[in-house]
C-alpha cells in the first residue's frame, strides 16, 4: 500500500553518495583512512573512549567478549527480551548466556533479577539499552563492582542515549553499537566497540584482522570482521546527522506521548536520555497482533520486537519463568517514530491508534 507509514526508514542522501564515490575513486576500498577517521569521530559520542569499527554489531559484541577474555564455562547475564545477537555473541565467544527477566517500565534487564542470577561461574553482565532507552547502568555498575564482574553494554539500538550524563557505551569494559540500516544511524552494515581500555581496543583489532597487528605475525586465531572504507565513509556522514535525527525522534515521541490514548506509552527513567530507536507501546486491553493488523489496514505500519523471547527460541529452547519477558513479548508494539515522519504522519498515527484502541477489546 503506497500511503502506508513505514515502521522504519533509513535516510541516505547526496552526502553519503558523494562520500562513497570519493572512496571508490581513491582506489583504497578496504579499511584505511576512512575507518580510522570514523573511529576517532565516534569516540566523541562515548566520552573519548577508544572506538574500533567492525563489519557488524554482532561482530562488535563477539570481538568485545573475546578481547576481554570471556571463555568456555563463563556465564554472562543477558536479558531474554532482545534481538538474538545479544545472547548469540556470548555463545560465539564460548560463554554461556544466562537469561534474566526485564522490568515493567523500560523493557530493560531488571537489576535485582540480574543480581539474583549470579553464580560462582558468572563473569560478566551485559544489559541491553533496548529500544534506545538506557538500562539502569548506575545499578549495574554497583552490582558489577560488588561481585567483581565485567560490565558490557549492548548499545546497538542506543547511539547517543545516556544516563545521569554518562553516555551509553562509556559505562563498562566494552560497549557495542550497530550500524545496520534500521538503527538510528547506518553505515550499510557495521558495528563499533567502545572501551576505556587500550589493551581491549588492541585485542579487538587483533580479532577483527586474523590476529595480526604486524602483518604475518599472527598473535591469536582471529577473524575477518573488518569494516571497509566504503562503509566507514557512509557512517562518518551519518554521524554528523545523528544529533538532529535524535532530536527529531524525541520530538516525535513527545507528540505521541501527549496525544495517544488507550495504550501504555513508554516512560523515561529519571536521569535518562531516551533516543527512541523504537517508540514501543503496550497494548493491554486487546490482542496485540489483531491491533497491529488493524492499524496496518488503516495505513500505520508497526513492528513486533520481540515476539519470541530468546530463552524460548529453538536455538536455546529453555523452560524458565520470566514473567515480565513473556508479558512484554505479548504486549509490545513499536510505532513509527523515525525522523522522516511529517506532522501529518504523526497526526495520522495518533488518529488511527486512538480509533483502534477506543474500539476496544
Ligand atoms: C541490531 C542489534 C544487534 C546486532 O547488530 P547487527 O549490526 O545487526 O549485527 C545486536 N543487539 C541488538 C539489541 C540489536 O538491536
């Protein structure tokens, strides 16, 4: 349907096209000066932490775990209510994800539930800043200190979000970002590890490049998870636009907050800056999937993230009791909030959602 308001819409303009053309004409296509510049520029977003660019957000998570020494037998606490890459990256590094429930308001991992899940094998905690809302990192920092655990962040959805003035990606030993096309900024595909530790940055660089710092003097068995200069050039342009797009997402969210009725709109924690990767409501009085189908019929796209929590996916197949996770998997519905929405689009979203919610169960 041509007049459907899409749930997500990557924005790519002439500047990105020109940047790619510049790289193609230079003859240097693999990782080089554009990647180095992108890393340097991205560090400004994370209070000057080291940044290392990878070919995806999944690689960023994976290489960060390897670089920090996560290994077989190590348990890493992660939420179950997230994209599969969160837990998969623990497995890829040889560790064991231990799934933790979320808290009701912000859809992020519950710090109390996380602390209760700690065992003698627990090595690390990795909250996810889900939908662009920062997880309770102040509490996680305390828990990590108290139990001598490493603190990681899955910041794939949360570029430029912060809590109490500290940006996501700057709280722990390593943060990981994604530049997949639907994220708040894109490089085509891509990811970034951010870390305060020069040694972890060096080791991420080793793992992304076959284990080599010096050519043919491989130090570890590594991967090819490098970013190309083509992707970095796109990412650099997008980074300059991120602040404006984030403001637009926040303004769009405010309009929806102020005008939606009959659904639970997403609250923001004290001291948190939410960057609204998704604007996720809860549909509580009606069947969520029927609700989504009905607003779709009336021209409003939406997304269900995530209908099957990780612990119940065939890849993990665990039976555990995570009641808030199960509830969110049934109720969460993400409405369009992306920066390309017009005022007319926003008004249509409100009109359609309010009409469908008031039509009732
Ligand atoms: C997108 C995403 C990832 C993975 O990033 P890719 O760039 O797609 O590999 C990891 N975690 C979360 C929470 C994500 O949303």
